[in-house]
C-alpha cells in the first residue's frame, strides 16, 4: 500500500494561529477526510500531520507538503511568495510576513480546498 503524507506547517503562538492559517486548516480538514476514503479504495493511505512553528520559523508558516514536496512545486504555474499578515503581527507583537501561493496569476493567502485536492491528486495519483 502506498502512502500520501500531507504535512501542514503553521505558526502556533500559545495555542493560537493566524486567520489565514485557520482558513487553510478548514480546507485541509475537508480535503483530507474526503481523500482518505477516496484513495483507500485505490490502495493509498492518507497520513496527515501538523507541525507547529515558533515565530522565528514564520517563513514556513502555512506551508503544505505532499510527500515532502511543497504545494507550489506540485501545481503547474504556481509559486510561493509572502505578504504582510496583520493577524500574525498581532500574535507575534511585530509586523510579520506570511507565505502566499500564486497559481495562474491569482494569489492566495489561505489555501483553498480545491488547490489542496489538486496537489494531493497529482502526487498520490489516486483521485
């Protein structure tokens, strides 16, 4: 049986994360449960884990890895960047910049379920 490992890295400041990471978590929860059922019938196990980051590791926050590959390296015409995140700034007590993903000319601060699913399907080849 093959395994699709999905890792999500995000800021964790005293048990809290920023708004864009909270939105990404909702997308991940939706997609991971669907994929687990869908891929099992094709012999692929979906393993999900979260890696909590300190403010010093903020540059990795909201990073999703599929079998170790960042979402932006899996999706065609995608790239990672960053912009100011007021929510992280509030949590960290200073201006903060967080990862974004641009796909097809559109920039996403929170990663939508459709992009998570698309990347997972490319890597796992089970959907």
